[in-house]
């Protein structure tokens, strides 16, 4: 059955966005990512105008992340304290990132910087997670149980000397509030430059730099994504009028369900297995981007909107 | 005698001219777009527009449906450091949103370039009409506009086809009938239908009609709200999304439930 989308000005088989929502919602519940880096290009491939795809995706992420945050909250996997500090940093960073984009656009090389940043960040994050997680699984298999006390790195020692030390009980870590605030700003800038929610960047930051347990990372990341996507949805509706409510509802039906299924699957997988799966998804997107950048396009013209 | 002859000659010429005018007005071409008010509802997936009318016998017909002229902004891609990037925004003025052309014979075979340009018949004529900013050398301009036309064809907004026009004798004239597939990608708006009768390399007659495409019911309400009440629309979208998220969470109490 086909349905007409009033803002995208296109007609679509209702099963397609529902299936797409289900897939991306599943990733969201499993890994704590919003899935914008996957959903927006897929919507564009389905014939949705880029500006509408990006804006409507954020509306769908509100639903998926509400569903995911709620499911993880019930499991005790959301560190609200850590999430709030990171979120505050992310909002400041997002504002800064928008200014960076304005400057780059004025200089005429915004697209180059955005795409290179995208490929580099995805490539580095995906490769590191894959290598590290495989090594961790091998270590566990070899049953070298006699765990040597891990010596603190220079960075960790420096972080411990910072003022405003806070205990984040749910994550089982103690950091200066300045540390998550700084990383929040860092991811916020990158996310704004790349035009995404930043979940796939925030998850590795929380795992490897803030040393939070993977399951709490997923729940806390979803909590932050919820607030980010609410802000973006409102701004896109108010400023650009590009949120397609009909499409968002169809995506939501799939994604809210997918987020719950993802959470259930996530409980059955170990942290390292989850990281490997996320790394594979991130690397697949990286390779797709590299091929898009290097293969000659069929048309030398493209739309002005989108991420 | 000579005077009388001249008088009769003038009278005869005037009579012939009047008869010719009368006969011309009797067989003047007509055009009607049936299904000329397309409503876009919830389950709209495109439609059809048929164009029919009467014309002189032994003419070729060219039918054109065009949307209103607009300005389009697109990004031009080029290689930077070995990678394909958007490098420049280009502006195309006087671009019809929709351009569908159908003719009984190849327009290039029956009309000269000057007339095709005058009536904007065929893609080469459309290229001539479009104003490109920033201005480019001819070769680059042609390449960019060819790409633009392909871009529109991929989006089902431009098409050219030959044949598929049903022509039958009717009285001293001929009736013609053709059906255009109307894709769902064509946005709401007013569309102009032009029919040209071509004979001996000249356009000997033209006729016009209109097609209106408009949104209806829930689709119209949502579209209007998105345009005119963005804030309320955004809050409603957020409200529905959050409610749906919680709703599904409640349903999954057993599956994703707490420890």
C-alpha cells in the first residue's frame, strides 16, 4: 500500500520506511547510536529530498531513543549524571561546530572538510574498536585470568589531577566534571561539522576515554541522543519546515519496535561482541563513503541540502 | 470595362479571403486536458492526464505540459585531491518544474531550430532558455545543462516521447487523443498544456489548456501546518515521537523489562 508524504512530495510503499525504521532502531537499541549516519543516506536513496530526509530522521530518532532510553533505564543502564554533563558539553560544542561550518562555507571548502572528517573519524573509530575488541575477546579466551593491575596512562594521571572531581556511581568511575564536559564539547563540534547526532563518536569516547561499562554507555548515549534529536527536530520544523510527519510516523513504527528488540539482543551479547558489531557497521559505512568519493558520479550535479 | 474588371477582381479576392478565414475558424485546433484537477490525497501514487481535441487534417502534433518557471540551486561536483566533492553552488533560472513533451514525429525533423527555440520544444531548446549562473563557456554550459536535464529525468519531472497519439477523422477535421502518465513526483501547482499543429516546417495552429494539481484532506492540512505553523508542527512531531517511544516501551514491559 502506498502513502503520500506531504512535505517530501513523494509517494512510498508503507512497508519500506517501516522496515528501514526497524533495522535502524535495532542498531539504536543495540549500540546506543541514533543511526542518522545510516538512515539519512537510505532515505535519500528512496527518493526523499536530502533536506527532508535529514530533518525527518531526527524526528524518528526522538521516538527510537525514547524507546531505547526507557528500556535501558528499566535495566539500570542510564547514568543520568554523566549524561547531563556530556550533554551540556555537546550543546556548547554543537553551537561552536555550526560557527565552524559557517567559516568553512565562507572559505568555500566546507564539503571537503566535512567529508574528510567523516571518513577519518569513522575509519579511526571503527578500526580501533574492531582491533581492540578482537584482542579483548582473545585475551578472555586464553584465560589469562591473572589480571595485572593496569598502570594509569599519563593522560589518566593528568585527568585525575583536575579540579571538580565527581563520582559517577552508575558508571563506577570518578572523573573531574571538566573531562566529560570537554569530550562533550569535542564530540559536539565534530557532530555539528559532520551533520549527525554524534552517537557513534560518543560511544567510543565513553568506552575508551571515560572507561564506562559498555551497557551503561549504550543507555547513557541514548539519553543524550534523545535531547539532541528533540532540539534538532524542533529547529528543523520551525526554521526549515522540512520534517515530514507522515514519514516520521512510518519510521517510528519500525524504529521504536527495533529499539526494544535491540535492547533485548544487547542483553544477550557481551560488551566486546557489541563493540565488534558496531565497528563492522561503522567500517561498512566508511567503505561506502570512500567508494562514493572516489568513483566518478553518474551526474556532476547534486542537491544542495542534507547532511 | 477595365474599371469593372478591377472591381470584380477585388470583390472575388475579398470573398475568397473571407471564405478562407471562415474555414480556418471552423477547423481551429482545440485542446482539452481531461482529468485536469488532480487531488493529492493520502493514498495518491500518481495519476494520468489525457489531452484531446480537434485539428486540421494532415498535420503533425506536438504536445507539451510545463510547470511554472522557477529558480533551482544545485551543487556542482568536481575532483579535489582525487575525490569527488561539491565544489560550487550553481543557479538555474527560468527552469520549468515539469517538462513533458510528446509528438507524432521527431520535432527536429519537422521544425527548424529557430521555431523550436521560440516555442521551447525539445531539450536543446530548453537548454537555450535556461539562464545559468555563474556564466560558463559554451562547452561547460552544455555539459552542466545536459546533466541537469538528466537529473530531472531521473526524478521523473522531465520526459520526451514519440508517437502514442490516437488520431481519427472527424467531419472535415481530425480528432486527437493521448494519455500522459502523471508521476507522483510532480509537485502541486498549475500546469500549462500546449498543443502545436505543424505543417511544412511551420507552426500553423496552437491550442492551450490547464491542469491543476493540489493537495487535499489530511495531506493538505499537514502540509499547510508544516509551512505556516512550524513551531506547533515541530512540538506535535516531538510529542507523537516521545509518546510512541514510551508506548512501545510499555508494551515491551516483559521483554526489555527491568531486573
